[in-house]
């Protein structure tokens, strides 16, 4: 899952980005509305955290710009405690959720998880695919009850496929959603990660669809 954080307060931006990266997301950051507007319009994010009080272009205008451009990713806005009218303007511009400053980063993480799973049509924080269970709260994976140790890239790959299970996901889509902007992307590495992931999981939940990509699906019972 790849996220964008638009926040002009440098310390807060770093704090949010660090927490999200530690939770296993690929994260891009912007420090003003202009940069945020551009990134949100041109890059495929799974969710965005958007401060409303931003230099150059304000947050509500940024959000309106994205929605006008047909961008439907979930957006969580950051608002000041006493500015209820900001929340109204934010929701009317197309926001999906909000957090008031100051906030606990755990609450932000929980709201991001909820947005991501709702966007993918899941009701709970645990995703299940056959014998594989992925707990998005703890970033943990269990196969037939046994915990599996994954690297952050392997986890991201599995989490993306399981959020979208039953649908074929192309290599290009995986590259776009697993790595942040600054990462040296090489789509060949996806195949390497899939290979390692299959070996670690020991069960066939990731199928290759020749020429199209990969699909996460529960193995058929014999
Ligand atoms: Ca601000």
C-alpha cells in the first residue's frame, strides 16, 4: 500500500511518515498544497493524509482538484480542534475521514487501516485467504496457525494482493503501489519477491496469470 502525506509542519510530517513506514506502508511526502496536488493527481495512492492549512494551495482546494480530476483514493484530513467548519468544508470537498490536531498517531494509523480496508471492500482488520491470515493491525502473517516472518517488502506485496484478492494485479500496479517515489524501481524484483513469498508461505495462494500478473486466491480443496 502506498500513501501520501501532505503536511507543511516538518516535524509532524516526519512523525506521521515514520509511523506509517514502520507500519509497513510505502510513503511519499509533500510540504505544500501545490506539490501535494501534483503528486495526488499523477501518482496512484491507496490513501492520502491531507492537512487543510497548507501554503501555496489550501487543503480543501487540493482535495477539490483531485476529485475534479477523477481521483477517488480515500482521503483523511487533518484539522484544528476548534474549526468545525473546516471539517464540513473538507467532507463536502470529498474527504472520507478526519483527525483533529493534536492526535495520537495510533488513532491515525487505525483510521488509515479502516480507510484502506473499506476501499478494498473488507469489513475487518484481519484478511483471510485460504490458510493465510494477515493481521493489518500488527502487520503479522500466519499460515495454518504458524507465524511467518516476512521482510517489509514481502509483507507489502502480500498485503496488497490480499486486499485485492480475487482480482488480477499487474506487475506495473504492484510496482506503483509497493514503492515510494524515491525508490529505485525495477519491476523484475517483483518476481523475486513473489518467489520468496511463495517459499515462505508454503501454500499456493499467489497464482501467476501469464501475461497479466498475479492473483491472490484460496487454494482449491481437493
Ligand atoms: Ca498546516
